[in-house]
């Protein structure tokens, strides 16, 4: 089985170039959403705690099965730890044998940003040039850089309660050929924005944006509300939005839709990608992708990494480890113990 560490993934990005990797991640994601009906899907399994959540996220097609282990612990940064860490596995469906165990902390940030760009492709105005970011934590830079794959962004306004996080964000985004505007309030950040990304971590019900702050035709991507009781937007904003989700069965219990009725939902993202439903229909409507994160997105990027590590340019990067016993007789698992016992007797 191949094992891809975070060091190994960074080596792939170094050889390939992060921009090309982002492009491939976005292309794979759009293709998988267009093939939505071919996947076996279920809501993630979440174990909730007062201080966070630990989740397992499975998805499969007729060739591969994947799952991701991921947490969400907003208080971790006070201990010098990340809020979100993850790893994932890709297995062969025909045999059940695991093929790849991969880091997914970095991959989750990349695939989450790809979802933002994919949703915005169908829901934002094509000439959108001003992006606003609320929450400049670990996800924020990825969001901006992935959206630049789709839109002619020239201005980036941003706000966070944590001024150190804002300074970090500015340092990382400096030199990216986009005008940076640090703001001292959410209202100032979103006022003239074409696209708004909310990426906050607080595990509570929030009402970050007032309807009167928004200009007509804005697209909102809400990604911080990702478990029961955790939201970023109030009903006053939601009731004026065309709301799209990734997977309704999961999103109705999480994210912004937990405040709304099923009838308030316009559709699922795959319906826009496949052409079953139109996305944005005019320049005046306010649109929202309520993105809580879905396992198909992990499947997509794990399959991409699996394919890359099979390619000669990157095949030396993974460590190969014997996680599964290699037996001459597949029914004789005890032969492993017999060999241990024989070796032990020789040492006596």
C-alpha cells in the first residue's frame, strides 16, 4: 500500500506546480459531480463533543472506495494545534484491498477551495472581480487562489477577529497581483463584494451579515457552518438567497439549511453541474452555496493523488508499506505466527 505523507504531497506540488495541481483538482471535482448518480453516497458519521467533532466521510463508485477521518476543534489554536486535521484512504472495490493512505489536512483545504470555485462558476456573475473573505484562518488563502482559476479578481477585502490571522493572510497574499484591503468590520468587508466567502470556526449559531450590507447580485459561499448548531448566516439573509447545497440529506442537518425548510432549497450542486437545473439566472439575484463538505469531494482528490502517484514523474514519492499480509496461502494467516515462533525458538 502506498503511503503519502504531507512531505510527499508537498513534493508533488513542488514538481507539478501548485497552480496546475489546483486546476486538475477542480477539473476532477467537476467531472465527479457531473457523474453524481454513479456514486454510492451517505451522510458523514459525526461524533459530537462540547469542544469539537470527529467525523468519518465515506464515498465510492464501482472502482474505488474512499473515506476520510477529519476533526473540527475550534479551540485547538490556543494550544498551538490546528483546528482541522485529516487523513484518507482509497481502496480497490473489487478486492477490498487498500491502495493509498494519504495525508488530507492540506488536501482538504485544496478540495474545499475547489468546491468554492466550482459553485461560484455556476452561481456567481462571470465578471466578478471583488472577493471578500470573512475569516482568515487556515483555509483562506486556498479559497482566494482557487477562485482566481475562475474569475478576473482584482480586489480582495478581508476581516477576522484575530489580527494576527489577518497579518498572516496579508503576508501570504502579498505579491499575488491583487489589491488587498484589510477591513475593521464585516460590513466594510462585504459592502461592494461580488463574491463573499465566510470561513469562520466558532462552534455556535452566528449571524455575521445583515441583508442591507449586500449589493444586488452577490454570491455567498458559506463554508464555516458544518455541524448541527454551527451556522454563519441569519434567516434574514437566507430567505433572500437562491440556496444550493452539496448533498441535501446531510446539509439539512448541518450548515445554514438547518435553520430553513426543505422547500427553501433550490437544488444540489450536481444538478447545476449536470445541467439539470440552471445556476444563476440574472445579475440581480443573490445566490448561496451552503457548503458543509461532502465525501465525494474527498473521493475526487484522493483519486487524483492516486493517479498522480502511479505516474512515472511522481511514483518515487510514496512510501510502500506492508499493511496487508502477503501470504502464499491466503487461508493460512496463522503462518505469520508460526514463523515468529520458529524464529523465537532459534534464538533460544
